C-alpha cells in the first residue's frame, strides 16, 4: 500500500512536473509574443511620429510657399497698377498734345484760307506753323513710347482748298 501510494504520488509529481514544464513553455511563448507585440507597437509609434513630423514640415513648407505666392502676387499687382497709372498719364499728355496740334493745324488752315481770299495774314500763318511744328515735335516725342501712334499726314503738308475763280479776291497773290 505504501508502495501504491508512493507510486501514485510519483505519478502525480511527474504529471505536475510535466504540466509545470508545459506551462513554462506556454509562458515563454506568450512572453515572446508580448515582446514581439511591444516591438511592433514601438515601430508603429516611431512611424507615426515620423509621419507627424513629415506632415508638419510639409504643412510649414506649404504655408511658406503660399505666403511667398501671395506676396509675389501683391507685388505684381502693385507693379501693374503703377504701370497702368504711368500709361494713363502718358496717354493723357499725348492726347492733350494731339488736341493742341489739331487746334493749331485747324487755325493755320483757317488763316491760310483767309489769306487765300485776299487778306495778308502771312505773319499769323508763320506763327501758327511754328506753334503747330512745336506741337508736332512734342507729339512725336510721345510717339517714342510703345503705345504711341503717328498723326495722319505730313506736318509740313498744307492742304490746298480749291477756291472758285469768281470768289477769289482780285488783289490775292499766290504763294
């Protein structure tokens, strides 16, 4: 009986030792799995931190680029507005010169017509021609700009108007 009890205890001890070894192996396996999960978690955390840092850097770069773009746009807009004002002022001066030129040319033509009818206005005609030439020079100086255009006709050319012979004064002298 003693031997049977001893044999039963030995079998129990062997079974317990076997279970103990099995449990140790399971514990070691679980510890390895836990360590693997910890390493994966740590790697994912690093990857997330890297992505966050990269995203923050890209966001900062995008903000800087946007600010530079807006700044360049504002500078371009300012330059365009300034250029538009300069062109407008130049166009006003040119228009004023062209208007003065047209008025003086009209006055000269009127004086020549009056002279052709027999009145001696040569001094007034010469003065009008001089003023007209000065206006034409001012106008041609403005024509050097890219938006300038030539006035029609030659500035020295005087249009001849036909005066019927029966209306011409008797003391008119041709020039």
